[in-house]
């Protein structure tokens, strides 16, 4: 920055100049960021067939453990959800995201899966189920033990069943908390993002 010949204190004008440069810098960054994201979408859109989202890995956000693939996502709408919205995975798979509230007033946004590599903690509980006709158990990450969501099984079943019974049934499903999951393609795009964009 050019310095005035006359000595002058660090004035408000100088501050304005600095903030203008900063504003300009950040406004230059934003479109570039948006373009990069758009380009990425386009590439995925061209390369992506109907199957790209089916094989997209879904990871534990806390430790990166591979929990499921896109094809494991299985919509189970519940009339007890506070709200529901549709989201789209890369490759076009539609995902139904539902918001629920537990008896303590905590809200959770979940995606339902037919199967996932999680630890299920029986006995199952029939009370306060978000899915009428199903009892629930807590589901955790098998590697880091983070609480990832809940497993559901028909409420007419015994409270304790074997893992094999649970896995082999087509009536069981899991509701996993969206913000505790990470898509692998999203994780790799995070790793490629310069630090200046993320700070
Ligand atoms: Zn984990």
C-alpha cells in the first residue's frame, strides 16, 4: 500500500481502505467458490448415471466408518414426523428426510435405511416410537460408538432378537441422524477445499 508523504496517524480512512480490500477479496472468492461447486455438480451430472448415488458411500461423520451405500436408503414415511422434505443425493437418488421430536423435546432429522453397518442395542422399546407398529433400539457406530440413530423392528417381535434375525428381515429398518452422517463424495470435496474457503 502506498504511504502518504506527510506523516499521518492511522486514520479511519486507512481502515476503510483495508476493509474495502477485504470486502473485494471476499467478494472475489465467493463467485469462484460457487463456480467450483457448480462445476462439480455438472461433472457429477454428466458422469453420474442412475447408479452413482446407489454406490455412494455414507460414512460416520465422527470417524469415517463406512455405514451404508446410497442403495441402502429406504423411505419409511411416518405420520408422526413433524415435517418431511425431499433431498437429492449426487446422481439423482431422492432421499426423504424427516424431522422428529423425542419426549425430552430434542429434535432429530433422520434418513431411513433398509440396512447399515451399525451396532444395535437390544432390548427394543415399544414406547414413544416414531414409527407406529415398530419398537426401537439405539444404533451406534461400530468403530467410535457415536450414537447414530435408532433401529426399528415390528413391535410384535420379542424385545430381544438376534442380529441375524434383524438383518435378514425385510420389516426392519434404521433411522439415522442426518448431521451425524457424511457422504464420501462430500468428504473428499471438503478435503480438496482450500482452507481460506472454509475458515
Ligand atoms: Zn464412527
